[in-house]
C-alpha cells in the first residue's frame, strides 16, 4: 500500500480545538509555542481523557476512516498525540517501520497533523519500494542502529500537508523524525486501524483495538 494523502472535514473534526482555550486562535502550532512544555504535556493528558474528544475521535473513525475500506475495520482505542518541539534532540524518533515494533503487516497507519507541515517539523517518510529495499539491506547486512538511521535518512522526505489532510501509510514504510529546525512545535495525532475479520496477536481486539459502535 503506497502512502496517500486524504482529505477530511476539518470543520466537523477540528481536533486542534481541544488544545485551545480561545477558539479565535488561528494557528495551533504558534499557540502551543507560548506555553511551557510541561503545561502542554498535562493538556495532552487531559485531552486524551476528555469524553468529548474521545467521542469526536470515534465519530471521525466511523465517518471519515471507515468509508475508505470495503470491509469493517477496528481502530486504535486511543490515538497518540505527539508534539515535536524546535531543537529538541531527545524527541527525535529514529527511523523505523512499525513492523519492527510489534505491529502486524495488515495494520494501516494514519498521521494527522493539526496544522500545515512541510519540513523538519514534519514526519519524515521513505516511499514504499525504497522502504522494502532498505529493510532487506538492513536485515541482511545486520546494520547497527546508527548505520540504519544514516542509511534511511538519505531517502526520507518530509510529509507535506495542509491542515485538513491526513496521511495513510503502511507498517512497512520507513519513517521517523529529525530535529525540528523550525521556530514552532508540531502537534499531530496518529492511530492505526485493521480489518475486523483478521488475526489479532499482541495488539488485541478489546485491548489495543476497538470496534466501531453502530
Ligand atoms: Fe512509527
């Protein structure tokens, strides 16, 4: 499955609104930049437990994501909410594909930035063919972590998308972060879905995944 940008209704599903105290705020990235990191960390925890946020997320899956599939899907119970601050070396996620981290090949990943992204603040991704080719090389030649990262970084490109778009990609796509060299933090949501009628291993149905309520 090639990576694909999809549109969604960002008026109806405005996830950025949960992070603002004032709805006249236009740019969520510029807005969260005004607060200390620990305040934003707490805010994320509050949002993840906010019933309205959970309802909006479930409704989003039901209306915007399920329609992309011919079969019934299950979805990651709670999405991940991540912030990548400028010049934060520790926040850098080394290049990997999710397959290396207990995710099965038949999961589908979604990455939804809450504002426009285009460079070092964005997620970096390698196209599918190159990802598969590089993974083979990495496994065959038993690369060290450092070497893996160096090799993949040559081919990774930033996800470029506007607010209102979501990236769909596979557990085989190599991806990661680099140091955010922009002036502003990036905030994004990510989650995975999978076919209801499929095998569940360590990421169980009822635990990690949930069914869409009709
Ligand atoms: Fe990942």
